[in-house]
C-alpha cells in the first residue's frame, strides 16, 4: 500500500481534534513548569527577603515580568479554552458523567472531574492575583508580605495554593497516562510520586505564606 494513502480514512476534523489535544498538552506542560518555577522563586524569601527582591529586580529589569506576565495570563486562558471543549457544561452531560463515574468506580475519571472543578476557580483567582501583582510593580518581599498580612489575601492564597497544586499534580499524572509514559505496571509508583510532589510544593507554599505573614514591613 502506498504510504500516502495510509491516512486517507482519517477525517479532517479528527486530525484537528488531535492537534488541539496536543496544543492542550503542551500548554499544560508549560504552565506546570511555570507554576513550579514561580513557587520556587517566591519561596526564596525563606532564605532571605533580599534574595527574593534581587530575583524580582532581575525579572523586571529584563522586562521578563512585564512581558512574560501577560503572556502567561494568555496561556492560562488559552489552556482553559482548549480544555473547555471536553467539559460537561450542560446539566444532562454533567449528570450522565457523574452516574457513569459512580457506576464504573474509575479513579482517573474522578481525577478529571477534580481538574474541571479546580480549573474554573483557578482561572478567576489566578487572573486576580496576576492583575494585582503586575499593576503594582516592582515586586518586593515587603509588598508581598503587606498583602498577605492585610484583607482577604491570606485566605485567598490558602485556597489558591492547594487548588493550583492539585490541578497541576493531576494534570502531570493524566498527561503521562494519555501519552503512554505511565502504564499499568508503573502507575502506582507515579501516583505516589504525584502525591509526594503535590505535598512538597504545598508545604513550600505554606511555609512561604507563613514567612510573609511574620515578615516585618
């Protein structure tokens, strides 16, 4: 058979859906890497507020914060739109999804549902956080501490932190399953790794918030 005819049976919309799935995966991976890097950079305040200020100064001096911040915001929105294609928006779809999930007792299906629920909250909360930070440059440890110590921002971050890490952890795991890196043979190992990573990053985030809470401003 001629190689040029091997894919003639594939519908164009099927190929389009496949490309959108790859775009969703790539945008998800980029956001996972960004979140981990962002958390580690902010947690530099645990070592020294001056170190955090120096890192922030570098990103602002090179305009990585001013340009990269809005680009990350657009990436979050694009990723949400790509993922929203598969979300059960109608009540009938949602009810059928829940019924089938209960009937099949399928853990990965419930993980996907958790991703859907956290995505909606993260979209709003992350946009709020980014707007507040990027409209009040420069970023400093003192400003971050003042924000955590005032108003509703501490409970806000106490909600956003686990939501983001749970969403990212599940996404990391589901990408591995979908693209064959996580198999039946190694699934339990990766699930433990996922739990350890989520727990570790949440712990780092909580310690960072505590540091801001008691930092003299």
